[in-house]
């Protein structure tokens, strides 16, 4: 029997921080509102593209696994902020890594992307189609934000993380999962012009997030709770058999409501949203990496992950950690340095946005 063991892990958070107080300089909001309604205190803002964040995270994950990039059979790149749509960002990452033997694809299931990609790739390893893979989540959502929309712009941050999966006969890795998408909820979280729509309708580009926070909130809690219950039931496990819960990091109140619904022990839940905010598809692997670094992942641990996102997509999965919790090696790679603050980067993004819009109108 083959398993898809996690043998490497790495993350990359850009250095520039944007605090709630900083955001008050560019929009009508308050530190108290953001903290109370979301649990977010600060987030990271990237000065580089999604593929660059992914590159650093992936080099770290490969070093951790002790695997050469050219031994990787597949790169699954989950993102909603691809550097380009054609060709895909996975192939850009392939070139940066020298992963010459890898098949490459991008996957967009918004914040649930990593859950989808991890599950699909794990199954390909378990069935023997491929022997190794890099599953990456990387996002630079700060450059997509409309900083006039306070209900959405305050929520997101940038970052990336990657896992190396390898075929193993040792019982470990993904073993149960459920994915879905609620029909007719697309308008609850949408960027209507982030595709061919505007071109087909001969309109100027207007990249703005349509966002119905309360509706998404309710759906998120319900669907994640249902998905978690189903994967537990199908595995014959109870929540008390789960050692660690890694939920999508959208809002502390969503995580609390989910924990209440599942009757989960808050001690088992990994939280990073206070410092990194919602990094979309990267949020779960970033949180997992942090939990490993903090010694919260024990050999043989059972881990539950769950997410929701635009679509509205949702998913949950269960995995069993292997024996090794220490990296085999470390990479010295770092992002190119920047002396810009998060606020300076955001002001630059706003200026650029105003200019592009002005030019197009
Ligand atoms: O991962 C997928 C993406 N993430 C999500 O989809 C997040 C899901 N939703 C949420 O996290 C929450 O719904 C939000 C944090 C977005 C909003 O929290 P809420 O408690 O649902 O607030 P609300 O939308 O009901 O708004 C309450 C009030 C409104 O004012 P009025 O109409 O009551 O006077 C808003 O205008 O809060 C106001 N408001 C703000 N005030 C200060 C909304 N955004 C802000 C803001 N600062 N940034």
C-alpha cells in the first residue's frame, strides 16, 4: 500500500508589516473595529510577486525534505493571484527551482485551493501515478484590493507555503477528504472583471471585490462544520482522536463559531490570523508550518484541516503525520531585501491603481 507522506515543509512571509493603525491612514476604519470583528492585528504586504514568495517557500520545503528539485514529478500551485494566467505560475516556479521533471499546473479554488490541491496530489501518489510532488499555496492579495472597500481590504495579507509529498510505504499523509462548492453563491465573493468579462463586454477594467461578509460567514461555518463531521465519520474517528485542527485563517469569530459547532478543544486549534490575516489559499500551509516549528505536531499526529472560499468552495481533510518532525536540511534562500514599510507599499498600490484606472477611463 502506498501513502503520500509529507517530507518537507517551508513558508515565506514577506517582511513588510501593515498594522490596523496603518490602515486608518488610507481608509475610514478603526483599530478596535478590525480587532474586535476579525481578530486581526497585522498582516504582511509583499514587494514581490506570488511566484517569488512561492520560490522561497518551495526551496525551504525541498531542503527540509532533502530532495533535489529535479526529482519532483509535479508542481501543484494553488493561487488566486497568478503572476500571469498564461502560461501558468507553476511553470514559472518550475524554472526558478530547476524542477525539470515536473508536470505543472495552477489551481484556483480561492481560499480552499490548498485543500483541493493537497487532496488531489496525495491521491495521485497513493495510486502510483506520480512519486513526488510539491504542493504550493501562494498569494499576493494586497495588490488586488480596492482600498476604498473597508469591508474586504482589511482582511487579507500576503504569503506562501509549500509541502513536499513523497510516496512511502509507511502509513502517513492524507487519508480522508471531502471537497465541494455551494451552487449559486458565486456573487457573495467575486472579482467580476478579473477575467475576460470586461474585455468581452468592451468595458474598462474595474477590479473590485464584491463581498458579502455576513453571508459568507454563515455559509463558511456551516459547510466547514459539515465537512469536518463527514470526514471524521467516514474515518470512524471522533474529534477527540484529532491532535491538531488547522482551519482557514479568515476571521477569529469564524474559527470560534466552528469550534463551538464541532465542540472542539480550542487548545487544539492553530491560529495565525492575528499576525498574518487571511492569506487565502496559503493560510492553512502557513499555519501548519508554524505549528511544526512550535513543536505542536507530534510524530504520528492526526491533523484535521478545513477551509472555505470564493465559489463558495469548501473542504476538509484528515492526515496522519509521519515520524519525522525535524527538517533534514535548511535553505539559505531569502526574498530580495526591501526597506519599504507595509503602508508605503499599500500607498504605492493605491497610486498605481488610480493611475491605471484613470488611463483606462
Ligand atoms: O476567506 C474567505 C474570505 N473571507 C471572508 O469571506 C470573511 C467572512 N466575513 C467576515 O469575516 C465578516 O463578515 C466581516 C469581518 C467581513 C464583517 O464583520 P461583520 O460583523 O459581519 O460586520 P458587517 O459586515 O455586518 O458590518 C457591520 C458594520 C457596518 O456598519 P453599519 O451598517 O452597522 O453601520 C459596516 O459598514 O461595520 C461596518 N464596517 C466597518 N467599520 C469599520 C465594515 N467594515 C468596517 C471596517 N471598519 N473595516
